[in-house]
C-alpha cells in the first residue's frame, strides 16, 4: 500500500505536468476536426458529422470496434457456458415462471405497453444516424432493451421465446458479417475498401449519406444481438442454471 | 494492394461465419474453415511482405486520401517490418490451429472464431498507420486474448489468470488513450506520420514527453516489461497451449513493435537531440527485465511458467535492442524475434504434448517419464539450444547484430546481459530436457511442496494417454526447422537489415505516407558476423549446458555447501517469488510505480 | 477554470487505480477500472471543446457555423463500446470466480502464486 501511495503521487505529478501542456479548455484549434466540419456535408451529404466519421471517413475503426463487441460477447458466451455438473432448473408452474419479487400485474401491463415505443425509437435512431445524433450503436442498444422489458414484465421464459438464443446469436453474427461486407462492397464496387458506393442523395433527407444507412443498420443488428446474447447469458446464470460444477 | 484490407477483413468474416453456423457445424468443418482462412491470411501477408520490400506504400481506407498533407482517413502504412510481423503472427496462428486439430476438444467453434479474430487483430495492428486504429486493434487483441485465457472455466486458475490479464492490460490501454488525447490536442492528427510531421522541429515539451511515456508504458504492459509484467506468467500458466503459443510467440513482441513504431514515426524528430538519454532509459528497463525474467525462469518447476518467464527475459533483451535506437539494433531484434517466435511456439507445443500424455506440467512429476516419447525429447533439447542462440541459427544472427549495435553505441557490457539471459533461459529448458526426458537429476525438491500443488492445478486435462498423435510432434518440428534455417537462407538477414534501415528513417516515412512519394533509400551495407559473435554465442550455449548439468547432477553437493553461500540467494529468490502473488491489487500498484518511474525519468532526463 | 476538466481527469485516473489496488471485492475492482476509463473520456471530450461551438450536426445550422470537434466524439464512442464489452467479460469472469472460489475477495484468489 505504501508503494502505491508513493507511486500514485509520482504518477499524478507526471499526469498533471503533461496535461498542463494542453491548450486551454475551449480554445482548441486542431486541424482534423476543422477539416471534417468543413467538408463533411458537401462530401457525403450527411448532416450528422459524428456518424459520417464513424461509418465512412473512419469506418475502418468502427469495423474493429464492432468486432471487439462481437469477440467480447463470444467471450461472455464462452465463459458462462454450462459445464458438467450444472443443469437447468426444472420449469415450474406457468404462473410462477422465474419471476422476481416485486413483479406485479401493473408492472407487467406497463412494460408490455412500452415495448412498441422502444422498438420504434430504436429503429428510428438507427435509420436517422446520418441526419441527427444517433446511429447503429445507440439505436442497437435501445433495440436490445425491448426484449429485456419482457423480462422486466416478469416473464423470463417468454423473453427466451421472443429472443431465443440461436436467433440472437445468428443475428449478431449476421450484423457483424454485414458490416464487413459493406466495406468489402466498397472494394468491389467502388475500387477502395470501405469507399462509399451508394448514391449520396440529398443532405437532410432520409436516404442520404450513401452507405451510412446500410452500415448503421448492420451495426444496429449486431449491437442489439450482442447485448441480447450478453443479457441472456447473465440472466441464465441467475435464473436458470443451478447445481455445482464437478471439478 | 487492395489485399491489405483483405488480410484483416477475411479472418473477421471467417469468424462471423463460424459463429453463425456453429450450432450445427461439425468439428471437421470448423477446423477446415479456420485452417483455410488462416492459410489464406498467411499467403496475403507474405505477398505484402514481398511487395513492400523496396516500395513501402500507404493504402487509404474509404479512398480518403490526404488533403494537402493533412490526413483525413485511416491509412494502412505497409512497410516491410510491419508486414513481416504480420506474417509471423499469421504463421503462428495457422500452426496453432493445425496443432489443435488433434490437441483440443474445441468448444463448438467458439475457439476457432476467437483465434481468427486474434489473427485479424494482430494483422491490423502491424499494418496500420493510424494511431487510434492501432489502439482499436490492440483492444481487439486484448479482448479475444482474455476470453481465450479463461477457456477452461472448470478450473480456478484460468479465471484468476484471465482477470489479472484483463485488468492489467486494460489499465495499460487507458494510459494509451490518454497519450493519444494529449498528442491529438497538440497536433490535431491521428495519423502517425502526420503527428510526427507536426511535432518535428519543435523542442519536446512536457506534454510530448508525458504522452510518450504514457504510450510506452501502455504498450510495454502488453509486452510484459518489468514492472508491468506480472500478468504474463499468470496468463501463460492457465491458457490452453495453442493460445500460449501465440501469446509468447508474437503477442508480447507486438507491444515492443508498437514502441519502436511510435518512436520512429512520431517522436524521433522531436526527441532526436535527447536520443542518448532515451536510450539509457530503455536499455536500463530492458536489462532489468532480462535479468529478472531469466532468474525467475530458472527457478520455476511449472513448465509453462518457466517458458513464460523465459519470454519475459527475451522481451528484456529485445527492449535493450530497440532501446539502442539504431538500424542495426532494430535489425537484430527483428531477426531474433523471428527466430524466437518460431522456437517458443514449438516449445509450448511440446509442453502440450507432455500435458496431453501425462496430465501434468510439473517438472518433478514428469521426472523420467519423457523417455516414452524420445522424439519430443530431442526436439525439446534442440529448442533449448536455440534459446541460447547457438551459432548458426536465426536467433544467433539476431544476437550478432545486437552485439554489433551495442558496441557501436558504446555499451560494451550489454552483450554480457544478452549472454546471461541466454544462459538462464536456455539452461532452464536444457535442464528440463535432462530431467524429464533422460531421468537425470533429483526427483523431488524438499522445500517446494506447496508449489507442486500450484503446478497441478491449472492443468488442462488430468487424463493419461498412451498415444501421442504424430501431428502434435510434426508441427513443432516444422517450426523448429524454420527457426534454424530462416537465418541461413541467403538474402533474409540482409533483407531484414534493409527493412530496419527503412523503419529507422523518420523523414522518409512522412514522405511516403502523406505525400505518396516513392521512397528513396540509401543502400545499406550488410553486416558481417564477427569472430567475437561466435565466441559469445558459443560461450552462452556452453554456459547453458553447464548450468543445466550443474543443477541436474550437482544437487548432491547442496547439503555440503555452507549456508552462507546459499542463504542470501535463496532469500532473495524467495522475496522475488513472493512478489508474484496473483493478487491484482499488487500488480496494479506495481503498474502505477512503473508508470510514475518511466514518466518521471523521461521528464527529468529528456529536457 | 480552464484546467479544471483535465485536473478532474487526472484525479479520476488516480482514484480508479486506488480503487483497484485497495478493493476487497472483484466487483468493486472492475467498477474502479470503469472509473479509470472515465478519465480518458473526460480528457478526450475536454480537448475537443470549442467555446461557443455547436454540436457538429449541421441539420439546422449553417455549415459554416462554429462547431466542436467531431473526431474526439467518435473516439469516445469507440471507447465506450470497448469499455462496455471488456466490463461484460470481466463480470462474467467474476460470476464464475464466485462459483469456483466461493468468494470475490482478491485475497482469496489463491490459485496462482509462485
């Protein structure tokens, strides 16, 4: 602990010394951002430049980031997989199916009413990424919340029916594959990997930005699939799996 | 040229497909898809290696070419050393996948998909020219590695090892993030060539120095330099053998590759006047790592931890070589890394053979049992000799280049450090060969009873088998042949020297990346192996053999040696071993100390 | 005032490190790791801010108006995704560790020592 105290003071001094060289807060004049702000709309007919960067100009970073999500969720599946000695708890009576304390009829009704709204908002955000703040990642997380609300409504097994394990995994893989294929199509159809190969449309309209919509959709599919897989694994551990693993 | 992107995307697509079909596809199909994709990537990387020999080139993703020497898109800046590292990574992944055909009961295609993602990440990491892109692939490498380390969830060791690994490397990654933020604030760029160009000509101020030390400590965490190395032994002890092959063979070395790449593309201009002080810092770090790793290596009885510490020791040597900041030093490191990667991969595979056959990786439990598999014994002994860089092999050529570089830099004591590391690591493997495969030496060590428990614990399987599939011996044999022969192929070592000289040329890099101007390089005179190189290397090999023999046969002398001689080394060693406690809090405390030390030393010395 | 965001970032980094070093529970250590990452968010976003700048969304503002830097926002987005996924994996490991070791205290994780 003493070691850490001394080390932390030293490291802190180093950090502050370095950070003091930063331009004053609010007075940043970097050239990269300026250039993007200047050309983004005209070059790609997109009004949300963060998404334009994410799915077009620096789209390759997003490819890596997407596969980090993909790989990590694979890791979660790997780590939480069932082993010898563990088994699913037997299904109980319908009315009692793996609910949690506090689930009431009112909660159920409200949750179910909210689901269509969640799905609509999620799809809206995915599709409008290039126009307003949003895009595949944000929209995908919102979409993943939909089936989760089914769980909150007290019906864990129903959630498993709505978002079955196989389907979500395949959806996630398809989304990841889809994004990679968008990049590849850039190579095949436009000559350079990840080059925007669809017509750019008019800025401010729904079908603008070329491939950004497609990429956004692929990412949305992948992110929602990934989070549902992850939720499913953790909930399985909490609700379904029991027994002690044989070493 | 477009195949640059394919080298990264093809394995990603393969991984996605494998996951999509994994619930129905039989084991054979998974093996075929994964193996096929791996071999395809090896071919792609080899093509890149050949293409970039005289004409390194930049490939701009999305067609976003630089606008007036301001980089907008992400570039893959392919030069020969980068392509070479990517090829080494691809070869080792392919070898590991082929090896695991027989070795592994792969879990439903998850293993194969993760290995392909690992390959994609390493290829992207080596080929990219954008600093943030490098970090993204670093994280992908890391995430997949954490998952693969925790593969055997039935046991306790893998879980702890994966947790330590994940937290240590993540903290390193956050240091890198902060460094990138600092550089971005100063230069407004993420492309490495452009950052370097923007920093050129200005004296290095605290921001640049702190950014450099943050970036370095982050990448050195991956490379497992002391004092941020604690996670590596834990991870190696518990990860499945094919995964250890990759960790030691190429993943740790990629951390050093990043340090070298960052220095020569970004900081060489601004910190050029202070090169000597930076050399001192890096060489000091490297020396401590080499000696610490070597000593801990020799003290192990858990074979995988032994090999892990020998990797740490070699990383120290490589760090010294890079720290010399000269083309010859870089060439020496590159050659030695190639030889070492193939060598260490083969050694891990052979330990896998022992584990597969006898269910344990404890040196003393395996005493004499290796006599059943003579072939493995021969290969293991060869591997040990290669670790000590016996004259004539690839590692030897790397070592001779490093010795020359050290003498050029007026560090005549540095070759001695290399020799010590070779003796300790080679000697350890030779000692194991003697004990396990020949039955020499003592069969139990009195005071290490509790360590035996640890060695038995993280084992992959505890079943005994009577038969070792020939494939499991064939793959390491091929790798060892490669490690021996690579340096002897005409044109390889001079080619590496040329590539290193190109790597070293900071101004040229900015030109061929940002302006697309074809690079004109001054022809490089190739080095010759001197007589004293043979002398040093032979001395190292003889020393390793002597040390192994002394340990194996000299144990009878132990009770007769006065405790005044044995006492201090024993307590020192015990103290050193206690530091490797397995407790994540301790590791992070050391990490902070390392970061503070590197930052402080840089700030003080590099002004 | 103008140095405050960066001072906060440095403090977060150190506080997170302290959290990992001193945690008696794996969950707390993992969350402290998250705190360390928050430091990087603060630094990145603080760097990109321009006084008087709008968000870089040009849907209803003229293209030439002053906007903050969009690049750091993309970097932070990537950062967030990475953090979420690594945290998910670490928590999964914690779940399994609890089952194997019976405890979440790093002191009790004794499977690996020299």
